[in-house]
C-alpha cells in the first residue's frame, strides 16, 4: 500500500458522527467516514449560500447543508456520462448509469442488447428513487441466474415456469417486478403464493386418505371462494392467511381423530367437543372444514360449539375511543401515516385489511371538501381530519420506497406494486396506543346507532347483514322501539 492509499484509508475520528472509522473523504469540515459520506450524497435542495438547487454535501458552522462550492469542497460529483450531481460509483458514473450498465449485461440476449421482452423491466428499475438498492439486489446470485435465464430464453417468461423456480422469495419479488412493469400479465399475487404453499403443505401429509379429504376441500371450497374474491379485487394477506390456518387445523383434526381410532366418517359429538375444549382459540379455523364435511355428507351432522368472545377484544368505551381519537389528531409528534390510519379506524370503523387497499385516487380534494371512497357515496372528512389527509397524500409522493408505479396505494408497501402489509400497519397503530380491533368495533356500533344500518353499510363498505347484526348487538333495535302501549 502506497503512503497515499494508507492516508486515504487511515482510521480517523469522523468530523460529523465522531466515531472512529475508515476515512472516505477529507472535506473542509474534516475527515468524513463512509456512512456520513453516503448520507451527504442524498441531501438535495436549495443552498442557503448561493440559492442554487443542487446537491448539498457540505455543512456550514451551524451544521446546515450547503453545496460543494460554498463549502469549499474541491472534488466534484458530476457523472461523466449524464452529468447528474450525486453519489459516484466506479468509473465516475452515477448510480443510475451504473444500474443501466449492470442491467444491460445481465439481460443481454446474446446480441449485445437487452432482450426486447425485458426492456419494460429495465425502464421500471431505472425509474426507482434509490438505484443503489437495486444494485445491491442485483448482487444476489439467484437474481443473476434468473435474469440471465429469462434473457437467454432458458427460463421461459411465463407464470407457470417461474412458479417452478427457487428460492420462492426471490422469485416472488422478481415476479412482482415483471407484473408491475407489464412484462407478465397481472395475476393475484396472494393467490399464487397460496397455491404454492398449498402444494408444499399437501405433499408432506403421509396419510393418503387425509390428503384426499384436504385436496377436495381446497379444490371445491377454498379455491373457488378465493378465485371469486380475486375477481372482485386483489386478495389480502389476511384472507390467504385464514385459508392456510383452515388447512393446517383441518389436517391437525384428521390426525388427532386418527389417534382416537376414528375417521371423519365416524366422528361423534364427543370428539368435536373434546377437540374444541383443549385449545378453543387455536382450533376454531377447523370449523370451516367441518362445516364443509357436514354439508357434503362426509361426516355426521353434529353441533359445533359457539364462538366465545374474548373480553380483551371487547369494544372500547365511547369516552376512551374519543380520547384516543383526540390525541391522534392533536399530537404532531406521532407518525403521520399512523395518525391517518388511526382516524380511519376510530372514526370510520375501517379494518386495517381494507385500509391498506385504499389508493390515492380514493381520496378526492376539490379545494373545499376532502372525501375518501370507503363505500358509495364517498365519505366526507371533517376538519381537522381533512388537513391531516391532505398532508399525508402529499407526503406519499416522497416515500423512498414508493416508486412511481406503486405510489397508487395510499399506504404503499416495500414490495413493488404491493400495498403495505396489514400486520405492519396494525403494529404501527399499536405503537401509538390505538387498539385497532376494539376501536373499530366501538366505532361501527356507535355509527349504526346514529344512522340507519343500510346507510352506514353502504357508505362504509359493510355488508347489510353485518350492519343489521351490529345494530342488534348494540341494542339499537330496542332503543328505537316506540314507547307506550301497542296492544291496540
């Protein structure tokens, strides 16, 4: 190592973070470590010194970001190919130009060009706000193998072929990118993942009779139901997650019954009672399979135990719900995304599985009134909820992981073209003290007492029967009953 190379990589105290690390640059404010260097390469805006809108890697004495000219940084950060000012990689090329070169090499169809069928994928990847994250993704050997196989034609560009490739997580992410860019036709992602899981789950069942029962149940009941729902709109993870629980618990019930020396055809009421007594909450998903068996005469018609309401899931008291709602609206220190989701739960009784399916187009702002399409007609948002929603919609355009194509979602996820995971959103609500299930139940019960159930059901996207049942549970039937003697 030459003295110059040693000086460059010498361990020093970083002038910005203070930790001892390898020096990446020597700027006017002192030695800069790699972490602070890359962080500075992400800061853009109007320089307070020269008022120019550009990269702001330097800092003044107060720590305010300034441009390289005002900071006295000698080195420039302009790409030698496109002239973009930003983080430079090998060959003094910016991240986007480096990504374009990498994709051109991986997707070469043998003629020195990108395969024409995969050109939309290249365009979509280059549109991302963080090209370096895609460069890191392209270092994965499995990604390299799949992309080269698709470009050369050794891996046919079809859903059926990708379904056979491994590892499943890498293939699922690549399939999302291909569908999001228009290379592959859109199919329901959750349905595909469930079909793959189901194939693997049935393959490990040793008893052929049990496997036969579950295959018929999933083919004639579950898959028909899931496909019907997928035709109306994208499936959520909770729907396929519930289907997985039903299959898992149905298989566990058949194995448990076999240990008692019985088959499903000779199941008795005592068996059902014993099954639900041991772990009632865990074993309830098996009831879907049991009802299907009774309906199709595969087992005797027996009585299933009713659902026991957990006291921990009892609806919030009205005063508690309003107190949480008031804090959510007034506390600016809470994350904006969680505040908006909390309002939709506590004020409009929306489940998190439905909230994550909202798109930016579902929110309409005419300058006077802000509405959100939860049902028909769209529901108006009162102040200050309207201002909260306006601020959030504007912030959605600046999320680092919301690409131009996935920004259609009001709550975009990290997977391309996919909304946020409902479990993640529920965790955000729990972190700010919002019990989503109890708060939603309290809100809908209060709403059906204030307006006719069919009106609430249509406006908030609930089923008429569900709204009517909630009126009965909330005491709305008798509370609206006219007093007096009706004997005449």
